[in-house]
């Protein structure tokens, strides 16, 4: 199957700093990638849809100025958590689909801890 | 709008016993249904999916699920579980199936705990 990779898998930062998480499709091109957030022992909540070459589409209630998404190429989308605070601590997961397949493949997730 | 309900937050079961994880959905249009498994601190792995055709879908690791349109259900089953099946299981629904990928709505998850 297709492979989606995230980096870093774990990151700890101080409150007020910004953190960038990368999501790469290793063996296919993805015009669309999805970013999810998962709180402990809870489900995945879709944050935004990342579109290559255009602006991301954010779900209701997600602050687009706090969670910056850039999809600069067909294999890379980045999520930047700006001015991070402890309440931003969470597990962030990205997903993508090879064109024409319709099936989503998920990255390994990135655990962000803001001190 | 679509939604997914997983009524059981935790399901304990002994090894080699059968298990069923329940999933109900609501949608005003035709849907596509998925079951994913998540091991601790990892991403999601697709177990199986229903897109069309036979309502009984077989997936990896011996899991299967049956799509029941009249009951709007997509329950996951395995006739004999193993310790290694201990994980979180998510049911998900999509109202679209595009080449660019699906916008999935997830259930709250069911923690399957297999005991000796």
C-alpha cells in the first residue's frame, strides 16, 4: 500500500514557540492531504484539508492563524502550530490518498507537548 | 451531515473468543464505510472498507464486517481474537469517494482488550 510519513514523531516545545510538522507521501503524489487532531482516548477530529498550490480549507472552529498549513508540492504538506500553548498539546495525524484510489493512508502521527 | 456512533468504548474479551465491535452511522446519502485500527502512539491502519457490492467485507488480520443498510450498521467481527488484536478500533464514514481522498468522519473508537 501507499506510504505516508510524518516528522517529527514527537516534539516538546516551550509555550509561545512555533512548531512545524511535516507530512510526506513517499511513493505517490497527493493533491489533497488531511490533518487530524486526536486528544487522549478520543477520536480523530478533522482540522483542515490541505490543497496543493492553494489555500487550505479549515473545519469550523479551527483557528487558521494558529494552525498554518502549507501544501507546496504534491508530496509534502506542513502544519505549523504558531505560538503554541499547553492546550495545543495533542496527537496530530495526517492522511493522503493516491489519486484515483479514494482510500486514505495515514501517517504515524506526531505527538506535540507544549510545556 | 454524516455521523458515526460506536456505542462500546471498551470491549474486554478472552483470547480465542469471538468479538463484535458495533458501529452505526447516519447519513442522508449513500456512504462508504471503513474500519481502522490504531496501536498506541501510532497512526491508523485500514482493516477493511465497504464501497459497493457484497455487503460482507473481509479485511486483514481475520476481521470482517457486514454492511446493513436497513439498520444503518457496519459491525466489525472476528471469530477468534489474539492478544495482538488489543488496540483501538475506529469506524469511519465518507459521503464522497474522490480521487483526491475522502473527508472521513470518525466514531469515538472502541478499545478492544484481549485477555489471557
